[in-house]
C-alpha cells in the first residue's frame, strides 16, 4: 500500500509553506481574515486536485487511443455551503478540447473511464457530493 505525506510549516500570520515531494507551495488567507494573500487558500486545492487527476487520466487514455487534441483544458467549479463548516456540496467539471475532427465517442470514453474507474479524487468526492461534467469541442482548421 502506498502512502503520501506532506509537511506544512507556519511562516507568519496565516501563511504556511507546504512541501510535497520537494516542491514548495505557499498557502495563505485574504487580508480580511488575517492573511496577506501570499498564496492560494487551501480549499480550492480540492478543485485543483480533481482537475489534475482527471486531466492526466484523460490525456493518457486519449494517447493510447491515438487521439491527440491540439489543446485540452479542464475547468472545475465548486459550490460551497453557506453555513460553517463551509464545504463543497457540488462540483462541475468542464472538459474542453480543441482540434480537427475529434471523435466525440472516444472523448466520452476517456472521460468516462477517468471519472468512473481511474481518478481516485473523483471517486472520493462522489461519495460526499454531486460531481457532474460536460465535454466541449472547439473545431479548429
């Protein structure tokens, strides 16, 4: 069984420096809650994790299918509850592909495999909230 670990060290005020596999990231809070906005706040990393996990899956699967878009973006939006503890109760993933004659069936298959079989972040999130998605294709010449 594999294990991941991070280290988070307090810098000052609401700022922390995190280290993951030798990569450093600073997180902070807005000035209105005592931070200095020196980095993103922690909660949106949940969106980032979902986007990264599924994006890597989808592009890997598409390469195996010999489908290579000219450009590929993944956007994730999350809606937070009003009451504390404020938490995401819904996320929506938008897969945007650019290319010429991209096969929708293969794009759908790659997205479906990621969402239902391979992306561990998606699997965890789907246990506690609604996670929806859509595919948008931009035809290029």
